[in-house]
């Protein structure tokens, strides 16, 4: 799996094939998530034997700090808690970003810095931008098919670098939680932990990787012997409530009358003649534009990215989920 990740990263030969397979559970428009999936899951399965109970590492840690004695259920619980805290922290950063710039919470933000990066409360790329910053700092080249979200970093407070504490913690506690389980649970858990890690970086709490990962982790945590379907009730309820919350945010935040575009630091040569502008006003370093709400969100978003790139620092766009129907 690790070799496959390297091959996918270094070439374009399997891009279309891999994306078609992984898109249903990764929501990936680029191969970056697929690379992380195979690399992280492969490494967990490779290094898991080092973290087994009654091995040198386990015994050494237990002797020094008895409270850290390896127990699969305890460490699975810790993994789930860290995941939830990180997801919620990402949501708070999304709220902070919009509050700081004085715009509605129910907006998609697009930032520009050579390339465009997007983020929203329902699909967050806050932590992805931190990873992109770190990759750039190391001078690592990323293929054109991978968006690291680095242009968002200029708007994100440094505290978001806490993801580099949360990510390895989830990885380590996740590996330890594989202890004493059968091979099916080991594979399921390693997959669930990996896509949860992907959700942390790309998508946030309401993304498909995060929701599916939490469902797998919670299900294995609550399942007991002998198996009964009732053990899946709590995990299903938790994930269904998150899905309902995600849909509710989309509905509550919908504006059917118009799309509001808030352009940050606009240049003087912005041309909006093709957008059938309803109203336009200047507010400090922001240009607030209203256009008809019946335009499909994705179509409008892509057109704005093309037309505004290089002519502003970024923009916020309100949404209308009914425009997709």
C-alpha cells in the first residue's frame, strides 16, 4: 500500500482509476487524499506489531507510566475523543475566520495566492492549509493534481498548527487500539482511523471521510460479544444526527433571493458586467455584490474564481442549496 501511494504520487497513470474508486468515501477531486489513504493505512498495518501488548515498547511504556498501559478499548476511546475535539476546533476556526472579516457564517470562502483554495463550515480546509504551509516550508514539490490549500493559511491563526499535535496523537493511539483484535477489526479500524485523519485535514466534521470514519470507530467501540445489531444503535444515531445537522446548516444558511459576494481587497479593474448585478456597495476593504439567487452555486463559484483570481485577495459567497435541484 505504501509503494502504491508512492507510485500514485509520482505518476499520473492511475489517477482516473484511483479517483473513481475512492471518491465515494473520500470526496477527493485530486489524488492527494488517495496518497494519504494508502500511505497511512499501509504504515499502520506495517508498524502495528511494534505496538502489541507484552512487547518491548508496550512493557517499557507501562513500566515508566502505568497509566499509559496499552488497552485497546481505552486507546480507541482516546482516539475518538481527540478526533471530536479536533473536528470541533476546526469548526470554531471557520467561525472565527468569518467573524474576523465581518461576513455571514453561511458562506464559502475562496482565497487567492497564485491558486485558489476554498473552505466552509460544511466542508473545511482549515487544517489542510496548515499541512500545505508545512510542505512548502520543507520545500517538498507537490504534483499539479494536488491542492494543498496553502492560500488559506494567511487568514488562519497560528493556533491551527495544533493539527500537528492532534494528527500524530490519533495515529499513535489508533495503532495501539488495534491490540488484541481479530484481523477483520484490525483492517476496519486502520481504515476508519485513516479516513478520519483525512477528514481532519480535508473536509472537517461534516465530510464523508470524517462521518464514515467515526461510524466505523464508534461501531467497533460499542460492539460486544456476542454480537447484536443493537450495539450499532448509538453509532448510527450519532452519525445520523451529524448528517442532519450538516443538512440543517445548509438549509438555514440558504438565501434564495440572491447570492451575496463579498470581495476582499478588490482591485480597480474588476469587471462584473456579466453577472446581472442587483446591488453593489463598498465597505472599507470589501466590495459587497448581490447577484440573482437562481444561479447554480458551483457554476457561479467556478466563474467567480476564474474572473476574480489576481484581482482580489479572496471572496466569500453565500449559498442556495436549492439551486442544485
